[in-house]
């Protein structure tokens, strides 16, 4: 495998030098801030990522205040006790995107957030305690216990919530494959994700950088720097 310094040097050359590349990196993750997140904000971000999957993010953002109102501020306890007619009413609510399966995922994910919060004090504290060196395991848990939180949706939820992790965007995968990692063009299997995790773990050992910086630099070093609505990997 190529050392990360080679990948970083390529990214710096493509983006105009070390200082220019540094400006493109997000701020370092703050585990304490993650632990302080209220459960309603966790559920809100889950919902935003679920509804954004396969849809124009700009449309969801434009409607987001209406989503907050329609879903009762994403209070997990309130949502968990809403009767069926509340959820049926949302199917006709023109304030939001009326996708039945995604609407019902909010009810399931509210129960998921409540269960995890009961186990760990809050969902944010649970995320703070989960090591970035096993993000693949966390993604598996989100897919199994959550609703519609598998694949890229789970990764983007973790990214936007402030968890220090990688995202297997097209550019990141291209970078990994170019560096010599034997994974599929769309690494969805547990075996491929384990390989991705192991490689990022090795790069953390090599560089001391947070996973989110490694992921972003990797993306910026190759390809077209594809990103969703301007958010690079």
C-alpha cells in the first residue's frame, strides 16, 4: 500500500499547496460536543440523511423547518407514542416529502434512539464511546438496529453528526484502490469494509490525523472530488 504522505502530497499539488489543502479540511471532531448532543438532534440528523438519500439535498434543506414542525421537533419520546393516524396524516402532509417508507422510518428510528439512550445515557454518549477504529462495526449496528440507516446513509449520518470517521465516496474508494487496496468499486460487503477500516487505522497510526481528515484528503487527491451537495468525503 502507498504511504499516506504520497497521497497527501498529491492532494496538495492538486489543490494549490499545503495551506490551500488545509483550508479544505473540516475542523477536528470534538467527542465532548458529540456527547452533548440531545437525542432529538440525533433523530433529526438521521431523518435528514434518510430523506436525502436518492433525493436532491437542496429540496430537503429548503423544507427542513417544515419537517421539524411536522415531526414534533424530532422528540423521540413524543414520536414513539403517536398513534397510527398521526403517521397516516404525515403521508398526506404537503409540508414534507411524502415518501411512506421514509416517514415510517422516523417512528422506527425514534424507538432505536430511545433504546440506545436508555442503555448509554444518550445516543450522543453512545457514539462518543464507540471507537473510530471500529466504524465498520458501528455502521453494521446502525444498519441492523436502525431503519434505512445502512450503507452510505449511515456513513453520512455519522459524518454530519460529528463522529470521526471515513466515508466511502467514489473518490475515497478510487484513492484506496489506487493505493493498492483490493476492494470492489462499491465496497458494501463486510469483508471490503473491514479492509477499508484496517487501511484507515493504519493511516491513523502513520499520520496521527483524525479519520475525517484522512478521508477528505484521500478524496481530494484523485478523481473529480465528487461530493453530495458540496460536502466532500
